[in-house]
C-alpha cells in the first residue's frame, strides 16, 4: 500500500513539473509580452527596459531554471498589469470558486449515485428510463445553454432568483445547478452501468444463494464493487468542474478564478495565467491522487501490488 | 424417513418466451447423491437455480418444488432466504469469480454463519476456522484475512464448500464444481465432497457435463436434453446399458483411457429453444427415430424399478453402445414453437 | 529412420514478471530444458496442468515464441528469427488451432473470408483459386458453402472450431499445433471435432501436436504422449504404454484422476497440495512436495529424463534406479 501510494505521489509530482514546463514553453511561444503589454508603438528603449526588468533578455534556459526555482520557492511572479503578486490575485478569488464547485460536486454525488443505483436495480422500469433520458439531455446540453435557459425561466420569467453577481446565497443557486447538472447526469449513467455490470457477476448469485436478503446483497456485495469504477469518474468530474467554472462564472458574473482566467488571458497577464494553470494542474493532480488512494482502499487486489502499475 | 427430502414436479422455466426447462420431475432422498448430466442448453443448471429462485426476474417459472411440505416457489421471500444456504446450499463453477473479490474470506464466510447460525464476533472466527479446517485449507486462521485473489482456484472452491456447509444444509447443489479446475485438483474437490457427505449425511446434487465425474460420485444419474430428463437410472446401470438413444450417444461419444476406438459423434446440434422440433426433441439427431417419435413429446415413464426413460421406442429398442448407425431421414413438417 | 518433421532440442523459456512497479523482476521459467520430436504423420500429445509449460511448448514449436536457449527446427532447418521474411514464409508450413474459436475469429467478417486470409497473407493463388481452396477447406471440415457466408456468432461452437481448423489447413501445412482445441465443446460435438482431426491428420500425413489437460482425448488422438510438470517432461512414450501403465508417480496420479464412467470408485491416487507454481519451483524433483512416494534425495537432486524402455523415458529417481520401484508405487 505504501509503495503503491509512493508511486502515485511520484507521478503526481512529475505531472506538475511537466505542466510547469509546458506553461513556460507555450507562454514564451505565444509572442513577446513586452510588445503586447506596451503596445506596438512603444519606443524601442521602453521595450528594452521592460524586457530587462522582467528578465526576458536572458537566455531561455536561464529563464526556465529561474522560473522553476521561483516556483519551488513559492514565488509565482507579479501581475504585469497591476503589479500585485499573482498568488494574491488568484488567492482572493479561490473562496468564490470553491463556493460554487464544492456544492456542485456534492450535488452531483447526491443526485448521480443514488439515481444510478436505483435505476440499475429497477432496470427497464419507468424510473430507469426517466433517468436515462434525463441523463442524455443533462449530459448533452452545453453549460452556457443550460445557464441561459435557467436564467430565462427562474430570473426573467419567474423572477425567483437573481441572474448574476455574488451578493447573497440566492445568487449561488443557479450557477451551482448549472455547474453540477451535467456531471450528475454523467455520474447517474455511469453508476447505473457499473452497478448492472456488478449485479451480473457470479458472486452476486453466490451471496443470494447464501440466503442474504437482496438489500444486503446490494449493500454488502454490489456497491463496494461498483464503487471502484465510479470513483474514477468522480475524479474526472472534479477536473471538469474546474473547466466548467470558467464558463459558469463568466455567464453569471461570479468573481471566481474562472472569470479571472478569462480576463488574464485576454490581457496577456502572463504571471497570473501561469499561476492559474498551476492551480488547475495541482487540483487535478490532487483529485487524481485521492482517486488512486481510494482505489487502494476499495480494491484489495491493488493494495497487494498484484496489479499495481498495470 | 419415507418421503423424499426435495421433490420437483412439472418444473418449467422460460426466458422471454423461449423454454429452457420443459417439465422436469426429480425426487431426492436424504443423504442421496443424484448426478445430472447434459450438454450446454440442456437446462441442468437452470432447473436448480429456478428451484432456489435464483434466476433473474424475467424468468417465468411454473411447477412445484417441495422441501418437506413447503413449496419453495410460493413461500414468502424471507422464508426462502432462510432456506437458501440454511437447508439447501449451492456452489458454482468458477470459484474465483463466485467469491466477492473485495471482501475477505472471513467476511464472506462469517456472513453465512451470522445468517444461519446466529453467531457473532469471536464465535464467528472460531467456527469459520473450524470450517476451513474441515475443508482442508492449511493455516485456516491466517486464511481468514485473505482475499480470494490470494488463493488458488482449488482453495477458493474449498472456501465455497465451507460457506455452503456453514448453515448445516440437508442438500448441497454443486453446479459444475470442478470444471474450472485442474485434473488433480478436481480429484481433490470431488474427494472432499464425498468426505463431507459421509460426515454430514447431506444429500448432493452434482451437476456436470462430464459423465465420468457423475458416474464416479453419484448413486443415481439423470440425463437431461433440451430442458427435459430423458433417462434416469442407477449410475452403474446407466453406463452399462443406456436405454435412451441420446444417453447411449453421449457414452459412445466419450473417449476413454482404454484402447482408442472410433468415437461415435452425435450428428447435428442441440435444438434452438424457440424452434423445438415436433415430438421428441432429440429425434432430428437420433439414429433410431421413427414416425412414432413425432407424435408428441415422450413422457418420462418408469420401465423398471429405479429407471425412467422418455423415449417413444423405449420398449422396442435394443441399444448397443458404440454402434455406428446413421440417422434416419423421416418426413418432418417444419414446426416453430 | 527419417528425419523428424519438428525437433525441439533442449529448449528453455523464461518469462520476466515483477510484482508492482518497483518490484524486482523475477524470472519465471515456463519451460526448463525440453527436447521433443514430431514425425510427419504422427500426433504427439502433450498433457499437463496449468503451469506445466505445455502451451509455451506449443508456441515455441510454431515459432511464435523463440526459446531463450536451445534449438527448434522444422523440416531439418532451424526456425528463422521472429518477424523476419523467412519466418513469415514458414508460418504457412505450421499452423495453430486454439481453444476458443470465437476469440480466434473476427466477428465482423464472414468466415469464408477468414479462411482465405492465410492465402492472401502469403500471396498464394489467384482470387478464383483461393475461392476454390476455401470451398475445398469448408467441405473437408464438414461445412457447407452457406456456412462460409455466415458470421462467427451465427455458427455453433463446433462449427466455429471447424472454421478455425479449415483456416489452419488452407495453406497445406506440414505441422498443426492444437492447444486444447475441444476443451470448450460439449461431448457430442467434441467427438465430431476429434474425429475430424484424426481423419485430416491421417489423410494429409500431418505432424500434429495435441496439447490438452484431458487424458481421455489425448489417448484417443495421439500416438505418443509427453507428460509435463513445471516445465519438464516427466514421462514420455507411446500413448498406449504411458496411459495404460504409467511409471512416473505424477502420471499415475493423472491417470487415476481421470474420471471414467463404468469404473466407479476406483482406488485413486489423490495428490495433496496445490497445483505447481512456476514462480516458486521446488528444489530437486519439482514434483516432490506432492509426490506420495518421494524420498530424501528427491528434495535435492533433479532427476534426468532417461530411457526406461524402447521409446519410453521418465524422470524419476525411483524408476531409473530400481526399475521395479515405479510399479511398486501403483
């Protein structure tokens, strides 16, 4: 188990290092920040001074190692726009984003898993079909369309909920629903098929043949097995929540990191973009680590290293 | 003890309108070992899964399964759960997949002990260890903490048997218990089943496609074909002098360790349950088919004590095992069931 | 004495496997120094349980896997290196039939086209000639042209195995390796396929290796038998002699474990212990932990396969030292 986790940790660190490198390369390739920030008509001396100030006139490799060393020290640079530290800028937006993503994730788990399990247990019945149809729609509708539809119904027509801003908890309701619904649908579908697969396995029949009541068979034998593949999807959902936040925060004018990213990209604010990329990568890697850890907890075959690394 | 322990009468099972079992009768007495042989699709496993109500909901089951004076097909679900694993236990073909991969042996064995013996905590451990000892698993105490993937196929099947014994059942149904195992391990498991039977006086139903396995381990053997019993006889009699052409064909088709002889293959394939042939289901493959065979599904009739045959020509045929006879072509109207 | 069609000379094969990502790789010896010969027109049965190395032997005989040491020769010529043009050309002289015909066939292609595939791969014949040969192959294996137009899932298990055999025979191979070809089939169908293989082999003078765990089928189809245990041959001889009067204690146990109707409750040798694990090979004679007659020296000394009679050999200290010991163990 320890070796298994150590392997995963090492991989996580490697992933982050690759993302950092990737961000560095892409941002250097996307054009000279000096000309973008100062404008094409800026005098050459100003551009030269800017490049010197930001260290852009040194050899690329030196820049890369400096950049890497700075990250290791926790220094992610300062915003080229307003001179504040990138970490500070990003950090003050994080709570707003968490206020959307965490409830959205809980919403996905609370709806997706029970609906999927229930549908699998009543395969082919009315509820199952309803879940499947809803899930197809929920999964297929792009989040900005869903967001606009929700605003149209609940804000414009019914006037029950505000359409944007972050003034009260009421403001969070529509963004959370928009953010969570697609994932809930995907989770319901996936949980359903994982359950159906497990319910068809021979050990379910063994458990029934033992005389266990059906509810105990489902709880004690089917769910622990179906949880293994489902955990993977939950890990993936965490990643897609971060991506979804960019769209949802823009539509609902929610002052989170997603909106900051849109603004920073259009402003070519390199340090902020880099910092955000790192944050996204770190949260994805962390959620993957948690998934791997849960795998080890749920599946004894992995714990004993029999299939680790496979 | 006059009456049989379990009695199946007129059992029929259909999946989506396709018949899998088409009227089966069995009676098993206490301590008896009944072998059931048949090829895939003969309904040999489905019969017993239906009797224990272990089939999926879409299966339509008719008939009567009496355990003492209760009809298993009609008792309330709670009662059925009490009887399953309590009075009738069942083990399956592939022990590796028949055990839950994410639960320890202790948990899976303990479940049965808690359900049927009302044990808990320490007493579960003690009894689980005793059962693992009984089925010949070395280091029983240590093995309780193991998971199925840490043990060999033979050991997993021993665990399955221990689990089946947990409720002190009167009847054990073993569905191809050795098919997935190596020859020498197969011999171990069959030997264990015999040992357990001697010690507990438990009745055994041994379902197998292998006539040899059944012949060596059972008192009585029933041969199934296309959802019906076509011959039932004491094991020795059946293999010495089969009376049904299909039973005879199975024996002729089986290679032996003695001098090789030309195997007599049964021509054709098992009928599609949705398109059962008219009359006797075996008649299209039968070397002895006659117009009489098309006149309805032959009843399973008692020809002599302890021997039942379902063949329209049972009285007149003198079957010679290992005889090479080509199938007879008879005019046959196409019938769709 | 004609030269053998196939000869394996002291071949070994070791697989590397490791536990976990950082586990140290461990060599697992699947075949540990085996020599075998197959003549044209002869069927050699290889019997053994899981882990005996019998399937690895089959793949090496076909050249699908190269031995780590030792030599494999087909028709007197050394097996060319894996993946070379010579090796590909050789594929048409040696073919294989697997246990699971459904897995060996492509479910999206009508079976006649799959039967023709080896001809296309080796560029044999014109399209019409290929069609003719497919028709002949179908007929030879008892299938109709209508069967040829079907997809694998539209055929029964026995018919699918016939398709696989037809495909293996279409290039007129000299050697056919069958790995558990009838294990997945019902008894009545198994007999059809066994008879087919016997007839084809006799008609075409094929050399055949028939790998199976089922002694009864091996007895039916083979002239000679090699019994394998943990990568070694422990006994070899004519099928008649080895299976009627087995000498090695392992063969004796196998023979006594084979269930036979009519011989109810024979006195049988039931081996204790687990099936052999190639990753944890015992010292000395690999069979000694399960052997009912093992002696001290069996624990330390590996017995060599030595001749114990005309065309008959065994690897057991008790037999080679005192020729009567094997009999006494019965």
